[in-house]
C-alpha cells in the first residue's frame, strides 16, 4: 500500500474530506459512488465500478449463448438488452 502522507481528521458527523489531488488521480467526481471495505483494521475506499460489473455479466451471458437452444438464446438476448 502506498502512503500519501495526507492526514485528515473526522468531523463530528463522522465525515472525512478526500483531497482533490486524490480524487483527480482516481477519477472520482462529485456524486460518484464509492465502495467501502474493511480489511483487518484498515478501511479501504474504492470508486464503485458498476459499469465494469455489468460488462462482465454481459460477456458471461454472451458466452452462454454458444450451444444454447433458440429459446434460450432469445432469453439470454433479452437479459443482455436489459443490462445495457
């Protein structure tokens, strides 16, 4: 893990401010969702990537179409269209 040397205090509502330099380097914009993880005694923040997960699901469904019956292909295509 890379240290940034940045220290922030938590305010009375439990909030912290992510410095603009970090947000810019990670591509985090105002109102972007951020995932929160716990690993041991560490809190890890990560920009949420729902689009990447959707793409992975879509690719999986496309792969399932190989060898599927026509009816199954139709249902898989409907699922793929819903993801878009």
